[in-house]
């Protein structure tokens, strides 16, 4: 059996990652201002991405957000680099543009492994008027905070967080068992349901109690432990297996039988 269960050590490790720090990530931030070397490098990355797409539209802004732009940073934090565009200037079909850019984002992040002080750069495309809930948003173009991070000392419900994370981990473990039994269609469909459940769980927590809700922290715990990545990989592999087809050619079988007959006749 593929072991995906979260061990107690994993909980303790993740618990430390979830707690806010007293200062912003010191190698990136000096007196609440982004290191100019880091800023220039991130802008260069964003510029190269946009030039490669040849969309013919101007960038509204480039921002960094997520834990690296807040007091919630930890050793596994990556750099969420959001390229702000007016999707409607690309095409009037907003949903089509969003799906296209989402796929470009996924492919880019899979293909590249760019690190800044061992922090991986993850790009995102965002419509410039789309609201973005975060405890820290820094504009690279304006060189200032759009939303200054606030240091909080929240009461973290670790017990509930662990319970929610472990419940999802059990579902992922069950998925791997289904996959091993070659139930590829069922695995693919169930993986999709689990991903939707996780997204809804996180969104509910954010809208109800904010970033320190047990639901959002459970999401981060699963992500930091690698379970969400395994879930996505399983869904893709299950789809590939489900759609694959091995054809047993009757022509080949008949030719093989005919050759055997000829050989037998020769030996007489």
C-alpha cells in the first residue's frame, strides 16, 4: 500500500510553518521594502513571460503576494508572482482567455524551476480588477505596498486543522489504492471531486475566518507535505491510463498463424 498518511512528525513540522514570524523574510525585505536586486530579477522574469506570449497588450502591474510577502513566510515558501492583465483586451471571451492563461501558467511552472534564494518562482495571470485576498501585496511596477502586511498573533486551532488535513490525506490514500487496482476512470473522477472539495474547504475558511482558519491552514499543511502535488499527479496519470488503448491486431495474429503453418509444412 502506498503510504500517504500524515504522521505526527509531519503535523509538528507543519505546525511550526503555519505560525507567523516577527519579521518579514529578511533576505527579501529591508525596512518593509523589497530588495531591489530581487525586484529587478522578478520584473525580468515577468517581462520575458509576456514577450514570449506575444499577446499585444500592456501589463497593468506585476505583484508578489502570498506568504513570502507577509509574516507567514517559512522555509517552504515560494514566490507568487502575479502578472496583472486586462483579459478583455486579449479577447472578449473572458472565460476562454482565463482558461488559456491558466494552462500557460501550469505549463510554465512545470517547465521552469527558477529559484531566488532557494525560493521557487511561481507565475500566475490575474485579471487586473479581480479582488485578491492576501495579507501582503507588493507592486513591482510602483515599488510599494498595495496591501501592507499586518503582523497578527492568532489563536491557531491546531487540533481541528490536523483533523481536516488528515481526512483529506486518507482520501488521497484511497485514491492511490483505486489506481493500483486499475480503476482508472473511477480514480480520475474521484480525484476531481477531492480537488473540488479541497478548493471549497479553503474558500469557505478564508471567507469565514480568514487566513488562519482551520480550513485554510489544513490546505497549507497538505500542500507543504506534498499531498496536493501527489493528488494532481495521480489525476493526470489516471486520465492518461483511462484514455489509452492497446489494440490487439487480428491481422498480426493471422500472419503469425500463417507463418507457423508455413514453417510446419517446411518441416514435413
